[in-house]
C-alpha cells in the first residue's frame, strides 16, 4: 500500500496551458477524475455491450522460435535513407515516437553503415591490441567470452543526430526523422581497461586508434583517458549478441561519446602518441561555426531532451487529459531534472523522472496535462548532475548558427545539436513542429 | 570441533587468497602476436607521417589512376564533386554558412588524412586494391589540382606530411579536459 503523505499535490495547473503536478495522477485518484469534470469518460458516451471476439473462439498460432511483434505493429519500423544500398552511407532511424520506456529493442536500434553490414564469422574474427604496449595481443571472440563482464545501460547517438534542427525554419517531420539517430541499450562486455592492462599499454600514451573490420576500416582516435575510464568491448546488446548492424561480433562502447567513435566490428586498437586525425574526426565530426572556424574533438553528446508523445504526426482527438512523455539523456552525466512547458517556454513545471536514473542513458520523463482545446506549445528542457543544462534555442543558435536555407531532412548541415524541440498543438488537435 | 574448524579456516583462507588473486590478476587469454604479424592490418598513418609506407607518385600518374579506377563516377570529372564529396575546389567556408562544403583545400587540416583515407577506404566498391604508389599518386593529383603543391612535386613518405593545409589552424578543441 502506498503511504498517503500529508498535503496532496495540487490539482490546479502548475504551469501555463494545463500542466498538472507531476504526481497528481499517482496520488490523487478519484479527486483527480472529479477535477477533470468528466464522469465516466471524456466523450460522455457509454460503452457498448461486450461480445466475444473471433480470436477468443479457437486456439491461436504455433509458437515461433524467434518472436516478432504483432502484425498490427507493422508500422513500427526504422526509416531508411538508402534502401537500395547505393554506394554511400545507409542510415536507419529509430521510431522513438512509437516506443516507450528507456530501452530500444534491438531490431529498432538505429544504425549507420558507411559501406553496408559486413557478414562476420565470429569464429574467424580477430581483435588485436598493439602499438605502444609491452606485448601486442590477439583475442578471439571465444577468449573474450571468458572474461569478467560488466553490464551498463547507455545511449549511443550519432554526432550528427538532430541535424535537421539546424534548419532556419522548423522542418515538418516526425520525431524519428528529426532525432532518430539515437537509441539506448543495455551493453554487456569486457572493460577495455582490462585488455589494455594485459597488453601493458604505456600509461603515458595519450591516444588510441580504434578500427573496424568493415570494408572502409572505419577508424577513430580515442583519448586513453576515456579508454581507461568506462570504455567497454561490448559483445551483448539487451541480453543477446550484438545485432550485425550494431557491430557484431564486438564493438567499442564509449558512454556518452558520439556514435562514430563507438567502433563497430572492432578488430584493432593501436596505442599511439598522437591523434590520427582520421577522415571522420577531421571532417564530418568537426562542426563548422558561423565565423568559419570549426570545433575539433567534439566527442560528447551533450545534455538533451525531447517529448516523444504527443509529437508531430499524432493528433489529439478531444480536449481533456493526456500524459506528456519524453526522453532525456546526457553524455556528461545523469539526468537530474526535466522541466516541461505547454506555453512555449513562458512557464515551466518539473516533470516526473522514472528511476533509477543511469548516467549516459535514456531517462523517461512524464507530465500530466489537461488540454483545454486551445493552441499550446509543448517543449522540454533537461539538466544533469555535472551541472550541464540543455541550451535554449536562441542561445544555441547565437553560438552555433543555423543553416542559411532549409536543408534536406536526411542531410547533415551541421552536427551536435542539443537544444530544445517544440511541438505546436493547434486547436484542431493537429501537432506541428515549431521553434517555440 | 577442532577437526571441523581447522579445514574450515583453511578453506576460508583459500577463498580469500583466491579472490585477492582474481582482483589483482586478469584472465590473460590473448595470444602474443608480433608487430610484423599485424602489419597487414596496420594501415593507420599519423599526422607526423608515422607509418607512411615506401613508395611515390606524381600528379600526372594520379590523374590516370583517378580515371582508371572510376573515381570520377562518384566524385565527378576532375574530382569536382558528384554523388559523393567534392575533392577539388576551394569554396569559402562561409559560402553556405555553417552548412558550407568542407573540402580538402578549404577544411582538411592534415595531408596524411587524405593518404590514410584513400588507402583504407577507396575506391568505395573495391577498397584496399590500390598500390601504395597509386595512393601517393592520387594524393599528388588532388593536392596539385587544389594548388597545394606544385604540379610536378612527387608525393612520398617525406614530402606528403609537409604539405601545408590552409585551414590547419582554424580549429578549436571543444573539450580540452577530455584529452
């Protein structure tokens, strides 16, 4: 039994346009329903008499060895940027607006492949550590499977995720198109520090190079500081072996660092005394600034949040109660607070955050909302335990600029956007993407 | 009692020693391998020229390699841009604001990146098929076409790292405390 504390949460809005106290529903029960001013249902129409549905009248299908979602969920799929496999990068974006909780199912985890998915035989895969080490070592998958492993929940985000938000006008596209290059999974694997220690990596070496077994041998320089801090050579993703597109049979997981550094199909780590300035770190993930200078070593996916429901593409059928729900995460720590606004940032109220909250991981936030049928602008803003705050759009644009013209929604006009996302609710119930 | 107690204590001691050994030790299941046996995979070139292979190539040779290997199919004639990146051209980095085209001439900070990436990843459908001489030649071709080197300067392990990249000094380290 939940212990009833003194002082029930207020049923009156805690911020503009009908935001209710974050615990209002959990703690006030019947009073809340009364406060909504609706008896049996929002529409007032009584339910029809029940009949026996067809699927309850005979035994169902044979159980398959590998489960698939219901056929009624066929629309819950990733969107592809290059479905015919033309000679260029392939992106698959996660349908975040159709998922809940904080874990992305493996079949829906976002992927980016620069030259397709290599078909790697784990029995033949080899992973070497060499360079400034006492003894270069070669590991098989079988060998790594015998090591003590850790399990950590972490998001992985493309450094170019949310690039459409650099558009000077809000692009009318679902959340999946705007922010779908981020997912969160439970990764299980061997701490990289264990393997570096076994090879006898020189503690004074500042960098390592990580390289994949894909045809482009995608390669990134990683500070040894990060390698020793919390890097994992991951073998499992949400309890099962890695998906091929996510790096089977092994990948680097660098919690909170841009996805491209989390080397998939990991086959080589070379300990070195200087960054290699590989193609991806020199070009793609060095974001250009308005004055023509550019950032380099922009490793961290900074604190960010967005509302997943309701969002663009959904439509509110009638005024009344809705739960606003969203995701917050930060490459610099653990989410400590998410504020939500229903009036485009004029007033804010603190959302409920589902715990336990893990660092560098999706955190689900919710906020009860009573929509009065009038236009509203829903947005969220997150804080983390390092003191980082999600920047307001005006401040973000002042520092980082925005594209001169509306880019292709699949394009990457720039990288590392972590400002706010706002959804404009019209009185018809339709939801548009707006800059709040 | 003492009959029971002694082995128990001995066992406890063994467990304690065992876990201490585990904490301080490691499985050590990697096989020693020599740098010589890793050589086939060790294709990374560092900005100071470390690990550049022997070999050499000129712009004239590179122009032929560029055509023979169909580089123009994605990068356009003369590398001026196609379905994939512009390789030759120097538009201002402020031409299209923060979405401006980042090219070898206007953006890339290190000449070694060009060699490293071509050798590891190009041509896209058939990577790792160019000889080191051919990679040097394509680098010479691209640097000369971008007016970063004289048209007749050969690229090799000594000359390539010395190519001056115009944008080299225009980068700001975003998170210095993380390096």
